[in-house]
């Protein structure tokens, strides 16, 4: 990929790799490195445009740089030749495409954060409903986890353990940490429905039968 998303100071930015630049502009990587070092030596303000990293080859590590959009522009402005213009245009388009993708990711994360905040409240509604509407018994403590497992099975067509394996859930994390905004919204909608049905006095088996008749498993989003 010509342009990729990397993390810098806990923020995600778009960069192009110095080795890719060397390859596509038919230059020696050492010459590209020298050009970058000359630029940063001439003006220290450019250092943030060139993120120094390394790559491994045959057991040894060698320097390389990730170039921000501004760093890339500054570096290649001096490149000439018949192919230079072609590749400049391709990199500009690649940056534009990845910038659109980055904006999409940010919007998705905003939606996910909103749904997670809503989810906390909705889970409280469900647990409070269970406490108030389900008669006390030795099995009452299993009501919430059982309804949660039922909801996951109904929506995703998989058990909690299967979802944990699919998402690669780590210790102290939950499957909700890996869900998209749309998946979280679906779970929350189902939790509100279950709360309503409990309020109507329906038993677990009745609720299970009702929602399984009304819903079909959704496709897992990547």
C-alpha cells in the first residue's frame, strides 16, 4: 500500500514509507534517507514530518522513515524525471483515499463510543428489571448472564465462547469491546426488548421462544 495509517503521539496519521518512495521513484533508499536527513538538518521544524523507524532484513535492522503528507510533499518536490510526475499524482491520490478512510474510522469510533455509553445505561435497566420483576430463587443470579448469552446467540448465531474466540477477546476484556457501533446498537435493542418482556411477566423460556421466532442471526461485521 502506498499510504498507510500509523500512530504518533496517540494520534493516527497518514504516512508513506521511505523505502516505497525509493522504489517507486527508482532511487536508492540510502539517497532518500540522505535527502530526508538534509531536510531535517536544514530546518528542525520538519522533523515531525519524518518519523524515524527501522526494518529487519536477514537478522539486521536498518533505518527507514514514515513520511507524513507534508513530509512526502517536501521531499518529492525536488524529484524530476518522466516518472516523477506520475508517481507524485499517484501518491497524492493514495493520501486522499486514506484520508477518507481515516475520517470514516473516526466517525465509526465516535458512534461506537456513543453506543457504549448508551449500553451501560441499558444494561442497568435490564439488571434492575431482573431484580424487581423476577421472583427470588437460587437461580436468579444466573438470569442476567443467561439473558446476555441468549441475546448474543440470537443476534450473532453463536455462543459467547464462540464470539470470544472469533473476536480474539483478551483477559479482562469483553466481546462488547470489539463490537462495531451497529452491533452494539443491535445488542442494546435486544436488551431493551428483553427488559420489556420481563416486565410483562414472561418467563425465560417464553422470552427465548419469542425473540428466536422474531429474529434471525446477523452477519458478523469485520
